[in-house]
C-alpha cells in the first residue's frame, strides 16, 4: 500500500510518499511560517500528486497552527481519496530519528523541542525505544532538571546539552523518516496533541 505522510507540526514542513517501506519521493523545508501555502504544492509535486491508499500526519505536540494545517489537509485528502487517515506523535518520530542517527539502538534519549511562550516540549525515551513518560511543556530550567539521558535530541538539543553536558542531535521531524517509527507508535485517529493549553480561551458569557 502507498502511504502519504504529512508533517507540519514544527518549523519544518515535509511530505513523503512510500510504497510499503520504500520511499518513492519526498520534500522537506525549514519554513518557520507559511506551512499552509507550501503544503499543497509540495504534495502536488509528488508522483501521482501524492495519491495514496493511506495517509499519516504528525499530530503534535508542536505549533497550534502547524498541527491544524497538517490534520486538516490529511482529513480532506482522506475524504477525497476514500483513504484511512491516522497519525503519529511528533516526539516519537524525533526519538526514532535520533536513535538511527546516533547508531545506538539501546541508548536512552531525551527529546526536547521548541514550545510556546519560551517553554520546551520534553519527553524521555527509555533504552527500549519506548516513551518513559508523557510529553510535557515546561520552562527550560525544569526540563534541564528532569533530563537524565546521555543523548538529547530535538530543536532545543544544543541548549539542553550546553546546560547538562550531554550529547546533542539537533533534529526536527521529517516525513521522509517515517518508516523509522515502530508500528506501535502509529495512531488510528487524528486527535491533535498540543502539549499545552491553548493561548486563546472562550470568554465567559456576560451576566444578564
């Protein structure tokens, strides 16, 4: 089965088309902003305009806007192509990429990514490759206090390594690396994982 992978949850925007475990084509760009404008042309540039029998999308945590852009596109294409849509968690993919890049399948990894309002998204991964805790959004000092793994990975890995003396791999999720994820990390739904409460809140109704 062909699988289209969409990843817009961070500063990076990437797409990939797989036939089974084989990468057919993909693209990756460090955008910062403008994911909505770039995503559709990136998909359209893939063979067969990216058409696939299954779609997988990064569910977060990450940018509120980026997560929504990716999930909306995945759901729309799934409806148009009558294809099932699932997802994966951002920090799971970064951990898998780090494990492959470090050539250390048995090492623990702390994944640390840029969050909102100066905070970092943080999640530890055990030597088994499985999460050792849930993803959280914390001030950098709290992440530094919690981090214990010999390897830090993610967009804030250098900052964590500078403070703690660990090794660092600066990484952002890349759809072209999707096959590094263990099958157990695939999700059958597209519920977003924001990692922190939204900045905007529903205003309470005015008293009568």
